C-alpha cells in the first residue's frame, strides 16, 4: 500500500502546491512527458502522487480513493454535505485565496444588502412574472446562504464559466461567484453586496477519514504531519 | 424496524378507513414537473426534494408530497364537495441528518368542502386522532390565519404589510422587518446616503441587465415612502409580538388572544373561526379543554397552510419527526385554480412511524 496524495494537475494551483511541500522538505514533481499525468514524491517513503482536477479531489477523498488531497475550501463545502464526517482539515496552505460572493449590477443603486436583494426580488417577480435569476456553479452554498438569510423569490441558474458575463447577456440578474481581486466583477459592471460574502476559501490540505490506512500508510502520514507541524524551512 | 410489507399493509388499512368516510382513492405520478413546485416553494425546495431531468421534459421532482398534485387534480376536474385519500411513497432529500428517512410512505385524507369549514377542520383532526389513538401522542394545533389577520390589520403602509405577509413563514426575516418598521434597527448608512443623494445614479455605471432603471427608480420611490412613514404603533407592535408567543391549552390561549384583539381588532374573524372549530371538535368528542394551541405553530415548516394547522408527536421522542401533520390550505387552491378556489383541509399520516412506535410500547 502507499499513501495517496491528490494534487491539482495543472496551473498555478499545482505549482504553488509543489512549492508548499518543497518548503516542508517534500519534493513533488511531475514525471514523464509534459502531457502525462504522472508524478513522484521524494523526501518521505511510501507516498504516491495522484494528479487530478481540483474539482474531483472532494469526491475522491470522500470515497477514500485518496488519503490526502489539496483543494479549495469552496469545493469541499459545495460538493460534500456533512464534510466534517468524511474529512479532516490538516492545514490551510496560504494561497489560492478566493471569496464566494453575491454580486449585482452597479446600476442597482437601491440594492446594497441582502435585505434589499430580497425586496428587489419580490418586485422583480411581480413585474416580470419569473423569479430573479442568480447565476452560479455553487448551488448548494448559495442556496443555503440565501435560505439562512431568508431571501425568497430567486432562481438559481447554472453557469460553469464566464459567470460575470451572464448579467449583460441577460441570462441572469445576479451572480454568486468566486473573486479574488474583484477586477473581473468591476470590468463587468458588477458590485459585491455589503453582506454578500458567502464563503472565504483558500487552498487547503485535507485528510480522508474514510480511506483505509495500512500500518505503513500510518507511518508515512505521521512523518508527513511531522514535517507540516514543523512549518516551512527557513530559506 | 417494520418491514416494507407491514408498512404497506398498515397504509392500505388506513386508506380503507378513509374510504369508509366517503373518500375517493386517488393516485398521483411519482415524477412531478419541477417548475410548479419551484414556483410555489422557491429554490428552497431543492434542498428537500430530489430533482432529476431529461432532455425532453426538463426538470422533474420525485414527489415530495401529495397535496400539490391532488389539489391540481381537484381544481382541474373535481366535483364538489370531495373527499380524497391516497397512500404511497414520498421522497425527501436529506443533507444534514443521515438518520432521517429520504423515502417513506404517507397516507393522506383531503377534504374540499365549502359548506362548513369548522366542521371540515374537525372532521380531519378527529379522524386522525382516532387513527392514532393507541399511541398516546401529543397533539399540537394552531391557526396561521390569526397571525396573518393581525399583520393585515396593522395601521401601516400596504407595502409594509405585504412585505411582512410574504415572510410570515420565515420568522427570522419577519422579525428583522418588524424591527426595521418599528424603527428599532438604524437605517443602514448606504440607504440614508441613497435617499439623500441628488442623483442616485451618479456612480451607477452602465445600464445592463433585465432589471431596468425605471424599476430601480420605482424601488427608490418605495424606499422614500417607507422612510416617510411613521414607525409601527407601539401598542399594536406589543400585541403582535405577544400574539406570536401565545401558547397553552386552547381555552386559555384563546382568552389571551381575545385580550389582544383590543389593539388588533382585525383578528376577530379568525378568532371566531377558531372558536367555531373548537366547538366542532368538542362535538366530535375531542377534549378541547386540554388541547394545545400555539399561535405560531407551523410557521417554520408548513408554508402552504393559511388557517388551521395541526401535528401529532411522540412525547420524549424529539429524534422522530411528526407522526401526522395537516392543515387548511385555501390559498393553495386559489393559486392552482386559475381563478377558481375552494376551502380545503387535509393531512398525512406516516404508517411506518406508527408501527415503529407500536413496537416500542
């Protein structure tokens, strides 16, 4: 058996993850050609690197097919109900910061809070005959947030990308999406509601409580946790 | 746990009991068009119902209850008066409590009858009390109509009353609105700035989206009118808040509500209906002297009810959901009736829970 560590397979998230582990004396690398999804772990015996999409890490952890995984808090909370029963958070990694927020057109000078949004939704439904549409790919998080706040008369419409453009394209009136600097929102004539922060997310290392751990896996895990507890090496 | 066969046998026996009262047995499809349920309950229903879809019919929901399809069927083709019964599975998505069943059998009894509303309420409640008599359950009752009448009768603007009525089933948002209309929460600074601005649209950016500048101006006008309206009357507010907390044996609870009618005279007709119902329950042999009455009962879970509401619970078993629930839903018949409406009351029993409780006792 080997301890399986799932890491996002491409882009900045992968590079930052490699850097984070390197700072703790664990060298992760891709092997083979640029296009081959294979990797290696050096520094601790008995750990295997699994490269996969960040969006699949929650499912794989919950199924116990990987023991450890790196992905954003947003994806864990969105995809897994009762995630605390299935996973343990080992360490927030200090990068990949992003906020899931509700944003409305800047034109909506009358809407600054959830209270306003709810009132605007009621008037919108009366006027247009359908519910105010909120474009998002974070359906569960958005719905639970709005339900908790007592906002009614809205409909969630699915948007898997370019969500900021849906308002101008008139396929939605409001969006719930991830933002880091807010620049894309501004460029698309949108503003964040004052109390519209649904979740603050960052890249995080998670451990599966569901996966089977052989004695050698436990040993490898203990070594790794030790390195992490020791923090980043002074450089 | 009872077996599926035992549950179905009990369900059939209960349905036969309701047939002897003159109810017609009806069936409804398990797959319901999602659009109607979403229109009625909003997006929140997705947290409670399983949604599926195909490319031809679009989104469908696994039947979360029978009431909506039965009302639809009656409004489309039913003769009056009518009594219906049904038995079958309902499906409830569970995201927070793995112990709760996501599929269980319900048996229902629904009465569409405009001759004597109080008698129809009492008929449903008494039949359920009889079906559950061996289980020593606690009955809870209430009447959402009293609270709705209190709100409708407040001396304030129509917009405020409409906002409060819209959120009567969401107590937290209701409370926040009350606090704002009473002047207890300060006006948010952005709201004050908006109303004071010479040109509210100075920083508005581009005109995008379906919601137009004119709609936004209309809402600003509403906000101005609201800012100019006086806060809710102190005596009425105190009476409304006391009303929401009233709870106790029916005679005492009603006496307390009667005392509040001095400040909230609009509740008198609803109070009279409640009295008539208690008399009808008495006539059916229900001990109304000890029957529990809560003015806010059903406010968090029973959104289509707009009058009498009731539930039966196993004492000391807070881990179990209600064994039976029901109520009056006149407004739902209006909503689904395309202009027609009829007073309607009904409820559902859970034979699986009944068997489970019988096995323990």
